[in-house]
C-alpha cells in the first residue's frame, strides 16, 4: 500500500494534500536520523502530544493538527551543522545559540508552503515558555499558541527521559517532578498538570524509551539506547548504531520480536545512509486521518 493511501477515505480530494504532508514527515524523519541519540524522538513527541491534547479535551481537526505538529516540530534542525547536532558532549554557549535557531529555520522552510498554517505554531513556538524567557520570540503566557505550549511540554519530557552521550535518561517520575516544579514558568500550568496526571497514571510508559508502539529502543554496546528496530523488521536483518556505526544482527527473542546482537563489524557508508521509515510515517498519517481530514485540520489552525 502506498504511503498516501492511509490519509483519508476521501482520497481523490485529499490525495495532493496527503502527498505534500507526507513529504514533510519524511523530511522531518531524515533530519532526525542525522542525530544518533534521538531515534524515535519525533514519534514519541507526536504520541505524547496526542495523549495530552486528548486529556485537555481537544478533538477533531485540532487534535489531528497537534499530532502532526508534534512529529514536525524539529523540522528546522535541518539547518544545524552535523558537528553540533552530533556532538557527543555538552554544547558550548555558542553552539547552543546555533541550536536555538532551529525554530526560525523551520518556520522559514514552511514559508509559502500550502500546509504551513497546519504546523507552523508547533515548529516555531515549541521552545517558548510562559515566563517569556524562551525562544525565538520571547512570547509569554497565552501569547504562545496552544500547539507550541503543548508540544513544548512533550518535547522537554522526551529530552529528559532520553539518553544522551553525556548522561543517561532520567526516570519518568523524576522528569514529572521537574515539570511540576516549573509549572507557570517553563511549562504551561494547566497543560503541565494534565501531563503529570497522565504520567502518574502510567499512560506514558508505553511511549517512553520506544521508537514505535511496542518497539523499545535497543542498546548499542558502545553508545547505549540508539538502535531503532522497525516494526516490520524480521530476524536475520541487520541494524546499525547511528552513533558509532556498529552492526547488529536481529535474532528472535523470547518475546517473539527481533532483538539486536552485535556482529563486531561496522556498517559501510551505504548501510549507514538514513532511509525514512515510510511505514511508521504512514501510521502517523493514518492516526491523524482517523481524527479529521486535512481540510478540517487546516480549518482548526490558529
């Protein structure tokens, strides 16, 4: 089945919009693939965003829009040099200043795009904070669009609970405590409280540390949880660490799913070249389509 066949039952009228939207998701996935320590980040933020939006009483086109915005929020990282994006140590102030350009870069990429209104608020405003100390505009409180406030919480939570080269991801409870302590300053108070309720009820557990539903990240012997195993992967296939290039052979585990076993070899350049997970992207589009067609998402855009 085509990537675009999932998008709407009204396929003839939605096909062009579906293709344009799918191309954005593919681009975002390839951008993510450049950073070896963010495998599954876009999927996780999209899932967290949908869960939080539902808990906040958001539905229909607005919910679908937020789910898609969560996947696309880091689109602007395409403009960040690899030396910074892939750095295995903490960033300097100068490097962090470069990272802080990515919301504006993403917004410029969307300029004139037919679906820009759908995702621009999440792309541009997910690092704004209620106290006005965020970036890139320094917006405060309700001046920050809903999509930015909501996706920003989910993005920060995933950053806290994901491992980096210089630190292990923190437990969910610890990340929730940090959010609780920063309600009204770094995080929207009402949305943050609702996110904490979700977390304490265990409703985030199946997303944290995963790259797809039911697919946990697996460990590279050298780099930690960097191995993304696609849902459609079969025993006998090979996967590669995005950081060190280490090769792993998939073998069937006790749970019936493929598990990665090191081969002791490195991948060649062709094997290490990023390839978009079109099946995962199809599932994201299918989930959004079940909530509303693209016209309804656009109509709900702020």
